[in-house]
């Protein structure tokens, strides 16, 4: 069985912590590891690490690679890159082509699909369910995993189970899929006992899914030519449709395995107490928080500053270095309205954080104005920035920690802690970390334009060159 993790989404429902440049799957909510890392480690209880792959897009390629490397350097390149987002049905079609061509899978191989941004516990119980699903998939079913509901949730889709399939334990036929209900309908589903939350996880053999694509999604099936390269080149012409709409709601082979487990897609700040245990007052506190006479409140601080609350009840307070969200509990779904308005106003807070991650490390904007910008730059050991120049700004570099290898024009020198160097406008330059510890430095930019797009790359080890 191959495990495929979907990590191409750019969800911002946990804004201001998750943004387009750093979506939910890469943030750390619990346990000190990203949700993607937790997903990879969870799947490692089901299949060997070498059989775990992540499908993502070019924008998140280096985020995914870094997370995979943190789990094991052996799997840092276990990625499948989508040329463009086209929802889950085309993504699964691309996965199958990749498995057949690159991994030399047989058509009776089982593929397990799961999202990258869910929290599931305990892992051992999940692994047992996954193996049950594998067995049912080998018998010809397309298995979905339905989570037993413990409340009338209106934020999830539902699956109604039908009769049991022969010889497959608790696996049942799918009677119907249901959209996200209103509260009255959700209460009815909970009382009925046959409805389960749709977890977004699937197990199927390549052969079964190919045949169902041919019957129910012929447009996608026709766009699966003999080679992965041709399919990738034509991917932009794929219909944008979910696997639920394309196949699952139409297929007679759809089956559901009811699972009784802690599961959350962390779809909003309101759901945080499901995965992080509240204190005696019902508060969830993350960061440096002092709460007085505060009840049933979520307080999260991403920065280094103290957050103090007095006399609050049923609120959500999410603090990041450049944006603060305050909302009433039960209203967190409306964060998407905030995000939409920020997009309309072209605000950078919807896209990027003060800290931006690059394949070589990261930079944090400490201060900026129209003619200057001050950054804290961290370069990982053995990594280097592109060979580049800027037309509109000069730069001063002050080394705080480590040793920098600096190329200015044709001259290369080493710059040590408490030393500095100057990069004039329109001068080709490169920064490297030749050492064994992270290189940390302060960069002061000055000029008539200090935007991030004032950069021309001549050579880049990460494939981002502008000049050929």
C-alpha cells in the first residue's frame, strides 16, 4: 500500500496564524511539530516511510521538503508536484499515473489518500482502521472513513452507512453522502446513529479507481495518457472537481468504514479545544499568557510578548507579530470574511507573515518604511542564497552568529561574528553558510524601492534562476 498525503491546499481558516504563504498544514498547533509532520509520522505506523508520498504544488515544495527531511532525510524527495490546483479528483488521477510510472506499482496496489492538516489520535487505533480499509479496498471497494460523531456538527459533510459488505468486518455500503447540514439536520443525523462525519480519507486499488473514473469521470479519464509528462503538461485543462462529486457520490463501489477515534480537521479556532485540552476554567492558552478571571476563552500568542486577559468570557484572541484577531466563540467561521476583505484591499497580511521561509532558511522583517527595510536572516548550514543583484537598493550585512561566505562581484571573503560588509546597488552577490551552525545576520536595505521583487537571480541551487 502507498500512502499519499494531500498538501496543496492554501486554507486560511486559522488566520492570522495560517495564511496563503504558510497554510494550516505547515503550522504547529500541538506537540511542537507541523500538522504535515504529524500526518507523515502517523502514516508511518501503517506503511514503511519509503511508501509515503506528499502531493503538493510548486509554491509549497520547499515547505514540504523541509518537513519530510525533519522526519527522515531518506524521504525528503517523496513529493508529487501538481502543475496547478485542480481539486482532489485530478490530484488523485495524477497520483495514480505517478504510482504506475515512477513507482512501478501494479494495478492491484492499494492507495491510501489522506489530508495533511488533520489531528487523529490514538495512532495505533488509526493504524488498525487503515489496515481494515486496505483489506476492503483489495476486495474491490472504494473505502471512505466515517468518523463517529459526538455532537451535531454543522461544519462537516456526512456519510450515511447502509448494509454491511460481505466478509469485511465493519465496512458498510454507502447509502448516501450529505452536505454540511444546518443545526436541526445535524441533530437529526446524530440521533439517527447511521450518519458519520466525512473524514476525507480514502483507500482503493488503482485498478478500481481507474475503472470508476472511466465510468463516472470520463473527462478526467481521457486526460490520463500514456506518460506522466504528457498528463502534467495538460493538467491545466483538467476539470476542477472533488473526488466526492466526480466519483464517490455516483459509484456503487463506495463503502464506509465507521471509525470511533479522536479526529478533527481543525476547521476553525472554535475547534481548538477538541485537540488541546482546556484548563480548569475552560481556557486554551498557548504562548506567554496570564489570564485573570477569564473563562472559556482561547488565547494564543505567536510572538515573544506577554498577553494578559482580565474578565473575558467566550472569546478568541489570536496574536501574531503583525495581526491580531479577536472574535467571539462560535463566530470563528467568519474569519473567512476577514480574509476576503483583506484580499480585496490587497493587504499583505493575508499572504505572508513577518517571518518568511525559504529553501535556504528564513527572514524576519523587523522594521520597514518606504526607503528602508531591516531583516533578521537565518541561513541553514551548508545552504546558500542565489547569485543575484538588486537594481534599486543597497544592503548592509552584520553577522550576529556563525560565519558567512560572501561573494561580491569577483571577490569572495569570509565574514565572521561582529563583522559586516556592504553590497552596493546593481552588484552581483551571493551569501553562503559554509559552517556547521545556523548563520544569523541583520540586513539593512536602503534605496528608492525595497520590495521583494527587486531581485534578479543568475544562479540558484533550488531552481529559481531568472537568467539562463
